[in-house]
């Protein structure tokens, strides 16, 4: 019997996440280069921290998810590390976008964050509806997302 664990993925999904992470890291290097070239003091320290910290998080996520493609044992450790680093890195990017938007238009930044939250709640409930056995997992993931978005985005606005 195959072991069930909280964070689980499959080799194809893992490969997709590695590809997406690679694209995101490349984009972050470009964005950070532009910020440094333009004038880093124009940007919030919270934006800079989250953009910079997203890079190692996404990199380690890629390493962890790449293990799933060829390891057959102890996948739960790679899945857990991959999920936390991937999710946190991507949420840091989402927060940074919202905080950058706030410099342009604070109302738009609030709309951005609340729309994101509403859509993720809808997504989670649809996910739960399709797989009632994953209730705890999906609620944990939603609450983790809400915590990172609140602490790294909305609280700073």
C-alpha cells in the first residue's frame, strides 16, 4: 500500500513546477536588475525583501521537486519542502506586486489583494468539493496563503 501524506504531487506536476520556477527566477533577476538600475530607494524595503527572498525559495523548490522525478522513497520530505518553498516564494512575488501597485494606486492594490483572496477561497472550496477527503489539507493551504498575504502584503499597505 502506498503511503499517503499531506503534500503530494506526481512527477509530471513536479516537472511543471520546476519549469515555472525557472521562468519566475529569470523574471525576478530581470526585475531586480531593473530596480537596481532605476533607483532601489524608490522601492519599499518590503518589496525588495520579498522579491530577493523569492529567488532562493523558488530555487530550492525546484531542487526538491526535481527529486520527485527519480526518487521512489521518502517523497513526502521532498514534497513538503517543495510545497512550502514554492508557495512561499510565489506568495512573496504576489505580495511584491500588490505593494508595487500601492505606490501607483492604493485602491487598486487593495482590490488586487482582496480579489486574489476571494479567488483563492473560491478555488479552495471547489477543490474541497471535488475531493472531500482533502478538506484538512486544502484548508491548511488556504490559511497558509492568507497568513503570508496578510503579513507580507495587506498589513504593510
